[in-house]
């Protein structure tokens, strides 16, 4: 039985994916920022799936100390994690910067999965076939290291697109450095009918089920066993080429180096 952690699983495609994987009999580790909402989601997933192997973890992914606490909690309560789906993301935010004065898009969409995945690597390595699925986007824009450090003001749209490219670049790097872990970056589909998309754009192009279906597939299907270090574009329904910067070694190493410096000081 696979143990699967999904961040941001109280809404949208994260929640839909959790329900379908629970129906498959997987042990689910759900994450949410709001404890009451998380408990409600756990009860709903149990009811819909008749699977009672559902546990929850509360963490504010904009807070580095909260992320570290979640890693410790997961390590104390689980012997392994087979699949980590870094689904949680933010576009619009009432708070533009976190307590470390970093843009919320970079923190939640990039720094949080970076910290979480690296912190949980020992648990992933205890799995016989570990996977990491990182939620990228069709929106990808060259990363400004000044913006990453919080030293440059950029638009919400640019911050979101840069954070998603940063995540994709790091996904490729993580795959290369951890060949035992199948790591795939995925655009689950543009303008899916989720709360984040409705808040940001007020319209959608496709059902959230489209995104949930590909996450479910990437998480457990054997056909992706040799696809580590790739980018799946669900707008096309196939693997595709990410932004060109994701294939430039110097830009990736520069991003990772700067990321480590930033996190070292927090």
C-alpha cells in the first residue's frame, strides 16, 4: 500500500486527487493551512472512499519554521513516503510578502516544495519506488535572482511565472541528483476550475478533474517509471519542453546556490 502526501489538499485538484487515490486504497497524508478545514476534508475523503487510512498535517507553507515542523512531524509518524505531490500554490495573496520579506509566490510555490522535498528525502528513500510530482505551470518566466531574494518588486503575474520556472529548474536538478526518485514537473492544465484560478482570473477553461486525473496517473502509473527529470504538459496531454532556462546548467546551479544562501539565513 502506497503512502502518498499531497500538499494543499483541502481544495481544488489536490483534494480531488486525494479522494481518487484514497479510493485506490492508498494511505493518504493530507496537508492544509487551516486545521478545521483539514479535519473536514479528512472526514469527507474517508466518507467518499471508505478508506480510513487518512491523516492530516497542518502547516503554513509561507513560514519556513512551520515547514520544518511539518517535516519533523511527518518523520515522527511515518516510516516511508512513496509519493510526494507538491500541489500547494498561490497566485493572488492578501499578504504580498512573508515574515522574511520574500514574495509569497516564490515562498509557497518554490521554497516550500524545495524545503519539504529535501527534508523528506530520507522517508522517500525508504520507499521501494519513490516519486516526487511538482506542480509547475504553462506560465514560466526567466527567474530574477534579485526578485527571488526579495530585492526587486515585480508583478503578481511575473512572480507566479518565475516561481513556477524556479520549481521546474529545481525539479530537473533534484532528478539528476536523486536518480532513485522519479521526479516529474507537471503543468496540470491551464485555467482549471479551481479556487485559485477563479480568484485570479474569474474564469476557467477546463474542469479541475482534468488536473486531478493527471496527478493521479503520474503518482501511481507504471508507464512513468522511466520519465524522471521531465516536464509533462497537460495542455498537450504529453511530455513537452519547459522554458529554455530549465535546460541551462549555469542558470540552474545559480538558482540552487542562491536558494541555499537564502534558506541558510532563515
